[in-house]
């Protein structure tokens, strides 16, 4: 499960988060929620670097055939409420990362040099 912050961070730092995630976690299905898609779309309308990174992230999601969960929750709620059974949560939102870790979930971040930590 990958959230908005990690997608935008990856685009900003010119990293292919989807290939990196597939390499680090082979055999795991990568997914985002409908909430992540909505958030990226909303941000992409901005005429800022972040907006351009969100738009690029949307294209990368499509190009990589990433699964979309039809969940209407906000992205942070989606991750916090998801079962930890077999899931790995990738977020660059430090507050959310701490929440996920405190729940005993496998939470990871994308580093600036393209490693999952």
C-alpha cells in the first residue's frame, strides 16, 4: 500500500517508487486507494512543483498498472484502518508512519537516494 506522500516524494526526487517497491518486496501486490487517486488529482491542479509531481505520479500509476482499492476513506484513514495481515505500508508522512508502527504494522519510507527504509 503506497500513499500520496510517497508518490509525490518519489516524483520530486525522480525515483520509480513502483519498481523500487517491487524489487524490495518481490511478490507483493502494489496498491493505492481511491482516496490517494483523488488526493493526487486535487493536488495536480495546482500550478506548483508539487502539482506537477502529483500529475506525474498519476501517470506513473497508470503506466505501472497499479491496483486501485475502491475505498472512499481518506488515505491516512485507509492505511490506519487496513489489516496489517501481509500488508506493507509505504508512506513518507512521518506522523502516519509513527501511527502505523505503533499499531504493529510494517511501515516503510522511501529515502532520498531511492532506498526503502
